[in-house]
C-alpha cells in the first residue's frame, strides 16, 4: 500500500509506502506495479542503480538526451535532498523544480518522469541511494545543468562544502544549454 502525493509539477510524485514495524524491525513494499499504474505511473522499470556518497556530495543535475529515463528513487541509509527539474519544452513548469527530503527514516520515494534533470545532495555522514529506471543508461547520451543555476534557483540545504565531480562542475546553465527534451 502506498500514498501518492502529487507535486506542483505534473507527473512528479512523492510516494510514501506503508511500513509494518514491530520489535523485530520493519517490512515495506518498495514497488508494486498495479498500485503504481492505478496512480497513473506506468513506467516499466528495466534497470536498478545503487550509489553511496559522503556528506556534501552533490550528484547532478543529470539527464539523458535521446534515451530519457523515468526514475523511482529512494534512500536506504542516511538522508539526501533530492531534486527534479522540468526540462520538457512547452511545459508550463519548464525550468521549475521540486525538492524533497528522502531518508532511511522517512522511507519516502520520489517519482521523476522522463524529461527531467535530477540531482541530490547528501545531508548525512553517508547515504545509500537506490533507484529504478525505465531505460538503460547510455553513457554517451548524458546531459547536465549546473546545480546552482540562478534561473532555476534551487534552495539547496546549507552544507559547508559541496563536493562535485569534475564533470558536474562543468555543466552549463539551463539558458546556455541546447536541451531539447
């Protein structure tokens, strides 16, 4: 059983699973196709990914150009601030973002449809992040936008030292990119 919460950007949803806890620990379902379809999420997931990062690591903002991916993301250890930026040309929310705190404590998930850039900032000492994708990863099809683009104006949580990959440091602003999603 899941609670699906629509956000201010069409198609982006925050999902809270039903958690069964007792003295032994907990159990929850992280995906159930028929319930997701009833909620309007019809992505057929074909790849799962898992990353671990330390506090201050910011991964993103990433997207695939030709082989776009819808993603169902969650945190299994630690806490992150997760962001989806609408890159769908013609969308009334183009360039807008939704941000959500995901943690191993709140067990929330974030559904990001195709046509979005995605990124997250690690807030805990470490975080393990897992996600399902509805398209396999194509390394030669990557795109990105700089995380601090002033026109998107993401309100990232205050972290003293943000740790970016060399690749992520070189992403252009949205206005400088030639994105057509």
